[in-house]
C-alpha cells in the first residue's frame, strides 16, 4: 500500500512537472503569436499611414498642377497686357509726334497773322 502511494506520488509529481513545462511552452507560443499579431498590426498601421501619405502627395501634386496652370494663365495675361500697353505707348508717341509740329505750326501761323 505504501508502495502504491509512492508510485501515485511519483506519477503525480511527473504530471505536475510535465504540465509546468507544457505551460511554459504554451506561454512562449502565445507570446510569439501575440508578437506576430502586434507586428501585423504595426504593418497594417504603417500600410494605412503610407496610403494616407500617398493620397496626400497626390492631392498636393494636383494642387501644384492647378497652381502651375494658374501661373501660366497669369503669365499669358501679363504678356498680353504688356503688348497692349506697348501698343498704347506707341500710339501716344505717334500722336505726340504729330501733335507737336501741328501745335508749332498753329502758333507760328497765329503769330504771323497778327
């Protein structure tokens, strides 16, 4: 009877040791699985952030395209305005060139007739 008790005690001790080792193995598997899940979550967050950055970069590129188009339109309008101002200047210069001799002739003829 004592021999059966010692055998049961020895078997129980081995079972407890085996369960303890098994528990350590399961915990190590769980922790690596948790680490893998954390890594996957980090990768998903990184992928999401990368997607947001790509969208932001595309929006900025579109805005820059619009700004370039606006600047090109402003440049075209400025060049056209400069061309028109040049035309007005030359018209005024021609008018002045024709008006001054006419004024001089008018004054001379007025003085001579007096």
